[in-house]
C-alpha cells in the first residue's frame, strides 16, 4: 500500500534532505506541505508535483487523508505539531529533537501508544556509512567488548549561519543550542555503539550572551564502569567530525572517508568509506531513515525498530536535561531521569 504523507515545516532540511529521501520510495507519496512562510510554500510547489500547500497545520490535517506526517520545523514547534498529527490519526516522524521537555515526550509517547500510531525521531547518523560500518565491525567482534567511546563535533559556527536555520539554532526561544543540535545525535550514537542505556552525565557548558550553549564537554556513564565522552563546539578553528571506539581487544577510529581498525598487537587495517562530503543536511542518509520508518509503520508501533528509536530518543532528551543540571553544579555527575 502506498502511504500518503505530508511534511510540516519546509525549511532547508526538508527541501534538501527529507524530500529527496521520500522521492526514492515508490511506496510513499508526499501529498501536502504545511509551512507558515509564503516563500517556503512557493519552494514546495516548485519542487513537488501536484502538492497541496497549507499555511495552517490543523487545516491540512482536516483537509487531507494522511497516513503520516514528517515534522521538520524548528524544535520548539515539534511537540505541538506531533500532538496534532497523532490526534488526527497519523503516524509521525520528527526531525531531532523529538521535543524539548520530558513531560512533552511522555505525553506524546503515551498518545502514540494509545492510538496505535508510530512515533519516531530522525536518527540519521546511524545511517551514515562510516557509523554503519563501525556498528558492523562491533557486531563481528573486531575489538571485543566496547569499553569507552569518544566523539568530536567541531564547527566554526552553527549550521546555516546567517539563514533561518542558523537563527533557530542560536536562539533559546526556538529550541536552539549545541546540546539540542549536535548533542542529540551524539547521545543516540553513544547508546547504539555502547549497546545499552546511559546512567549519568557530567557536563561543562559555555554559552553565548543569550544563555544558549555553544560548547559542551561531556562524559556519559554506562554500566560496568564504561563511559563515553564528547566535545561539541561552534567556536572551533576548523570543522572536524570524528570518533574513537575502544574495545578490550582493539580500537576503531571513525572518520568521514575511512575507518582505521587497530588490534592489541598493533596491526592496522584501513577501510574506505564511500560517502558524500560532510555537509549539514546529510541528504544521502535520509532515504535509509525513511525506509526504517516505513518498516516501522508496516510492523506496528510495538515493533523492535519503533521501540528502540523511541527509547533512544527519550534517553537523548534525558541526557540534555541532566547535562544542563550538571553544568549548573560545576560538572557534578547527574543521573538521567528514567
């Protein structure tokens, strides 16, 4: 059955990543777009054949028979849009972060469960070729049990600086800050690579004059004395994205173009990664995320894919909440809220 879908929020991430991903699928049709800004509605009409555009989300939900809504608006709008879409009977895929408070999250998760609808978040970095290969190497036992993990996300400015994307990222009113923008990705990757839920976090944060985080130095505790660390910055001298996974029999260094595996005897294997150049929208990955969501809709909201995604998303949000609390207490380890 071909699913009838709509996109709510037609900014750059929707136009450059989400739309191209949906267009790779012959079992999905994007019928409508909700977008308050006239210029972006015109862009949707230009890019999508026979699409109907709406300025008002409720009017779109009333006027269209939709199977799902893909929410790609700024973060502060995610929870209200997801709530309306779920109440209208649609499955919902939300660009990260799924929402901004644990109370909102638990309300939305309960609403989805009660209505039998799938609620998922776009965890697209799991579909990056480099991280997918790293996960495969871990599954094959190449470095034994993972003991620690470190991730760096260094940027010279927020993505889309100077445009609408940069504005929401730099404003607390719209749900900006590096913890929301990059931390969310880092937190679900940590869970996925470590293979379990986190326990606590220590955080040192540096913010701009409006109090929005621009630098985050993080250490996340897992069971059995294992930990993951991350350095996130919008104040770096150069752009860099890297990770190192340490196991009890070797290490995996993750880069954009290659992965380096080193065993305990010092033997090195370099594996090439076939991926597009590092960019802010990662359009090549969304098609895989769309396939994952489509499978979850087919299998139901109690499927393994849907449940693991929602568990990762809640833990990511709980880590953001706990990181801010830790930073207020000068980096004291703070338990995440179960």
